[in-house]
């Protein structure tokens, strides 16, 4: 299949047998907001131009009219599979500008929730990826565990997806009663669930044949295209900000960074499945090493003080 570098001219049905078809942008059928410009001959795709970069709501422009704290709910919508991690990125940037020192307890809870969010996002990827290849059962299994995580997010924030739980200076509230028990229960069962996924997929000859050697991305191309995360690491680039430029307490956690030199779809599958296990390990460390103390920075001009601290001062 060829690739269109520029939009093709509108097909003239009297001169040629091909048709220009605009596929998308639409969600969720393309697992994200993606537009594909296709030249087709009947049911055969001759050429394609991917057009990426669409966003639903013009978030950057909306932020211009908001106070810093009011932007947090908008960051949830940037990537609805990782809302807390988007909150995380934004509040860290503002805290760096303001020079805020975040209490260790808030840092550990942030890391815990961010890694659970990474697991949740990878579960959506794994379930939909397997279903696209033809493995329906894995989709149901992955969403079973994702449902457990959504209940945990609802406990801590009142929302299953658009949580807006992280705040500039810390967290919105201390986690409620029963939250840490629910997290521990999930962490206890999750390794066996990952084993189930791999039992169904990793040794499956049909699954292997449909992934190995497909859609190879070299390390050079991955860097040039601005690819990040497990897709970058599956192309042989050993880079993870949590390890190489640690932030928000990640230097206190031990974990491995899965990589592969193969750069194909199979390598990306293997890296992401291993990331499920590594994120589980980080979350376990955060839960077991959780320190006591405040969940908000001591910065009265920026952050509302804890309720208990206000009672003491009064």
C-alpha cells in the first residue's frame, strides 16, 4: 500500500475508477481521533494519508481563560484513559513554576494512583488490541480488572474516569476509609490475571503470526517521529523519564524498564505486558511504604490548608 504525502485531487469518476474516501475523524471506532484519507479501487486501498493531531475540545484555548486550579478538570479530557496522569503532568509543571514542596505522603499516593492508571490504560490497549486480532475473551478479562480500578478511582474522587483528584500543591482530599484495602485486594490478585492474559496470547500461534514482523519501526524513525512510551522502548530506545529523569519521588522506587530491539507489533505487545507487571510492583511499593503526614503543601497563598490543621489553629 502506498502512502499519500499530500491530499489527492478529488476523483473524477469519468476519468478514473478510484475514489477518495475520508475515513474519520471519529471516535471510538479508530481507538482515538484519527483521520485517514484513502484512495480506493472498489474494496482495495491503493493509497493512504494518516492525518493525526485532532482533539475534541480545544483544550489549550480554553485554558487561557482559567485560573491554574481550574485547568485540572480540562487535563482529564486530553487522554480519557489516563486522566490522573494528565492531572499529574499539569500540576507538576505548575508546582515547579511556583517552587512548591509536596509532602511525601501526597507524592506516594500520586505515584500509587498514577501506576494504577497506567495499568488501567494498558488494559484497554490489551483488550481492544486482542479483540482486533480476533481474541474476544481477552477483551472481557481486561475490562473485568479495569472495572475494579474504576471503582477505586470512584472511591477516591467520586468519579470513575474524569477524576480531577490531583491538585496544585497536593491532593483534593485524603483517601476515604476502605480505599487502601481495596487497592491491596486488587494488587493481590492482579499478577495471576496477567498470567491469564499471557496464557491465552503469548503462546498462541495465530496471535504470534499476526504480530511478529508487522509494522516495524526503527529506533531512528521512532525518535524522528516523536514516539514515546512503550512504543519507543519496543524499538530499542532504553528511555523512561521515571528512571532517567526521576520526578515526584520515583527515585525511591525500584523497577525495570522493558525494552526490545525488534520494533514490531509483537515487541510492543511484550513490552506493554511487562509494564503491567512493573507498574504493579511500583504500586505495591507505594502502598507498603506510604508515609504519614499531610497531603497538601504548606503554601497558604496557593493551597487551602488541611481541614484538621484548620481545626487545630482555630
